[in-house]
């Protein structure tokens, strides 16, 4: 499965990268209204931003498949993670801005089942296997969900998003000490931060974050402006913009402190 990429480490930390993929099988792409729209909402360059994680001994799990094919961070039953608020589905039918993705309205139930078996289930089987492997080495493991989104998406949230958006399922998916340590690392950067604001953690954070079993899960949603330009008008010739290495460096350093805080917590915590 060359779309499923796993770099194994032995530290008590897994970094999950569920939305950095842009691959869309040709038989699926033919039904799209626009290949560009289908890739518009990827977590652009986040895998590059967190590339340092391997050097820290973290296990990195990534899918190269676009979230438009299937979103591996949504409830597989199709239930909304944010009832009453705009969001995208397990197999999205619109972009974050509400633009239709499919010429025929989107995949039917049989097609969704097929994609779930082909991509969703193997991704989560891999995550589960890595968690279980690391729990044989360490009593505590941190699962860190790495995400990004544009700073301004009026359909999803009001105003400009803070730079750091932590989600812990309102405190249920990890110990308060881990939340506090990550918050402190973010705040030390001098950049804006909120915890359990618009983004409280996706299905992965909520599903695996079970502190009583030794698994503590936290989601980090970054505003893209920290490492790339965000044009006022998004179009095929303006988005995505390139990774801005100089701008990204201070953010990368802050994220290294964040992952270090996760490791320190995992290595010192006893359930």
C-alpha cells in the first residue's frame, strides 16, 4: 500500500498526518467538478513542517490519499463531529467554502463503503498497530494529530483563526498535564493560541484518546499563515502557495518544543 506511509520510531509519540495527501485515483477523479477544488483543502505542506519528528524518534503515519476521496479523520458511521455547525463529511461533497466537489452529487453508499474498506480501515489498523506496539515499550503513548487550515474560512468560523488550535475533546482525550504542557510551549512562542475552540479534535483524537488505557491524544490545527502565504482570492493559479521556509522556521521551532513537551509528558507519566 504505497499510499500508506509509516516511519517507525521507538519514542512514545505518534504523529498522524491524515490530510496532507493529494492523490486521487483516476476512476474517482473523473467524477469531480474540478481536480483543483478536490485538493484545495489539503493540509498543505504539514508533512514537510513536521519532518523533524522522525529525528525525535516519533512514529509518523501518513496517507497520500486526498481527503476528498475519504476523510480518515471523520466518524466512519457518517455522524457529524460538530452537530449544528458546518463541516465536511466522511466522503466530502463540498469544499470548506461550500463549493460542490462532484458532478453527480457525490459517492453513493456502496461507493463510500468501498472507500472505507480500501483506505479508512487500513489507515486506522496501522494507527492501532503502532499504538499497541509502542504500549509494549512504554506505559504511556501520545497520539498527536497534525493539521492545518487557512486562517480565514467564514463558512467554518468567524474571524481569523489563532495560530495554534489545540483540541482534546474538551479535556476527555488526554490528561490535563499534557494539555498544559503543550499550551505552555505554544504560548512561549508569542503567537495566538486557543484550546478546544472551533476545533476540539477529530474522530481520531476522540476515538483513540483514552487516558485510562495509557493513550493520550491531542490535535493541533495550525493556521497556514505561519508557514505559507494566504492570498486574498483563492484560484487555481494562486493556491496553494509554496512552503515559505524562512517564515516556517520559528513555527517549526515552536512545534519542536510542542513535540518535546509531548515526549516529556509520556516518559514521566504513569497511569
